[in-house]
C-alpha cells in the first residue's frame, strides 16, 4: 500500500490534510448554498418591490389621468386652479417620476428593453401633464393627445409587468433548482466526507497496526533468543523504518556480542582445562624429583645405619641423582615463579655486558647430561659470536637457551641437537634445532601459550608443564626481540631467537 511506504508522521499529515480538504469542500458547498439562498431572497425582494412599484405607478397614472380629465372638463367653465393645487399636482408627478427611476434600478438585461419603451412613453405623458398644469390657467389643453399617450403608457406598463413577472418566475425557478442542487451536494459531500474520513482512519490504523505487528513479532523473536531474525525495514518508511533498523542493528550487535561471549567462554573453558592439566602435570613433575630425592636419601641413610663398608661409587651415583633431581625441582619452581612475575608485571630486566659465546658454551656444558639421556649428539657453532660482548639480561638469555635446549633434548632420540650463535647488524641471533618428532601447524599455533603443550599426549609421553616456551616468548618480548618456529612432523623443529645487542 502507498501509506505503508510513508512514515507515521507523514501518514498523520496526509490524513489530516485530506480531512481538512473535505471540511473546506463542505464549507464551500455550504457557502455556495447560502449565496444561492441570498440571491433567491434578493430576487424575490426585487420582484416584490418591482411589483409594488408597478402597482403604485399604475395607480398614480390612473389617478393623475382621472384628475387631468376632470380638470380639462372644468377648464371649459373657465374655472382656474389655485397654485397650491398645481404644486400638489407637480409633487405627485415628481413622485411618479421617482418611482419610474426606482423601477429602472430594479430592471436587468431581460427587462431593460421593455422598461425603456415604457419609460419613454411615460416620461412624455408626465411632461404633458406637467405642461397641462403649467398652462392650465392660460388656455386650452389638448386632452386627446394626453389620453393617447396615457393608453400607450398603460399598455407599455402592462407589458413591463408581464415581462418582470416572467423573469422573476424564471429566476425563482433557477434559484430554487440551485438551492435544491446545493442541498443535495451538501448532503452528498457530508456523507462522502464521513465515509472518506472513516476510510482514511481505518487505512491509517490498519497500516500502522501492520507495521507495529511486524515490530512486535521481531521483538518477541529477539526476546525468545532468535537473534538471527530481522525485521523487514523496507516495507515501512520514516520513524517505523528507523525503529525497525534500530532493532535490527541491536539484534546484530547482540548476536556479535553473544558470539564473542561464546568464544570467550570457550577460551575460558580451554584455559581452565589447560590450567587443570597444568596442575596435574606440575604435581607429576614435582613428585618425580621429590620421590627420587627422598628415595635415594633413604637408601643412603639405610646404608650408613648398617655399619658396613661404604661403597663410595654407589654413594656418588646416588648423590648425583639427588642433585640432578633437586635441580629439576628448582628449575620447575623457577619457571612457575617467572611466569607468575610476568603475568603480574613484576618481572624486571637487568642489562649488563656479557660474552655471548661463553654463555652459550656454559649452558650447553651444564645441560650435557640431557644429551646422554636420549643418546643425542650436540653440534655447536659459535664462531660468528666468538669474543663479542652484548649488553642485555644475561640471566634471561641463559634461561631462553636452557628452555630451548631442554625441549630439543626431550623430543629427540638418537639424533642431533644443533646450536648456532652469531652477532651481525646489531642483532644477536640464537638458533636451536633438532631432528626430533617435529610439530604440525596446529601444534605450532599454540606451543607458545602458557599452560599449553603441543599435544595432550605430550605430558604423558615426554613430561613437562608447558611453561618453557611461554617464558621464552615473554622474555624475547621483554628484551625487544623475537622468536620464530619452523617445524614439520617427523623432521624436527628449529627455534630462531633474534635479540638487539643493546638496551631497547
């Protein structure tokens, strides 16, 4: 519908304008009918006045004609008339003349010709009578000519009266027809106005209700949780279309927010699951060295309490195992503390100059027992960094290399661990590669996340807590560097660390 394409305000304006136009039409029709009635009353009044004037003129002419006839008969006896009688007669003639002019003012186009004929004859008659009174005392008056003119005047007056009656009747008929027509038009217009007004109101209510119904259905769908529903805003215009658009935008925003909330909840659940797995792994990693420390310590205590000869080689082996397990335990606790400091923003950076090659050799030598565990071989290349000092945090660089080297030894058996160190273009580059199990792209995407390992079976098969590479990534960021991973399943992995040679 056309009204559906208009806004609510435009619909109200259109309906109001239509009602006002109908009201104006009714008022104009009423005014036209009132004007027609006024014309009818005016025509009736003019006809009544003209009839009265005709009768008065006719009576005046008759009376004056009789008086003239009497005076003419008396003139033969030589009886003069007094001046008062002559003045009275002239006044009556003047009155008749005024009545003639008044009758002329009531004439129109249809009666003008008849009035002119009558007026010409009657004026001659009045002039004759005026001369009659003026010359009455002086001599004889030609009464035959006056009688002829009087008869002509009476005939002309009768024709004029008949003409005026016919015109008045015609006008009355036309005006009566006009009044009847205006009455019919007024009634028809009034009924039509009511009908059209009702149609406009019902159309406005129907179109508005349809628009509001669509809005209500949309809101109910939104309230029921169907955020994919959209209100057809193209079926309306103006305020309702804007309201529908606002609801659609709100639904889209809520849908996006709900999607983000679901993603955040999934991430939180994944993080919670990862932390739960991390706690399980940590408890396992803590128990393993503690059990070794407690077990070997009890064995040493039992051997010393026996009082027999001491096997120094066995005692040395047991103490070495205790020391190694203690170091594993210390490393695990240090990783947890370091990650806690990083997450709380309390980890600080201490810059000091140190020799790059010496640090790499020291770490690799200290971790050489890890090579023997899986029968791996070390390939060390530090020629490009020999005798070069950099200004950075030595402890964090040492921990970066320790974590990368430990991971390479853990996931490689009977293979080669390669460590490359170089300084070039004001950058210190450290690479640790292995020929171990490697990783898929999906595993590489989450390997640097805290509490997360590349695979759920990694902890079972290889141990660990999933903190080492997360600490490496955070330390690289703190030192202004980067860490990159290149790996393929079954072909090993390569970690490339690039750090500035000075403070950032």
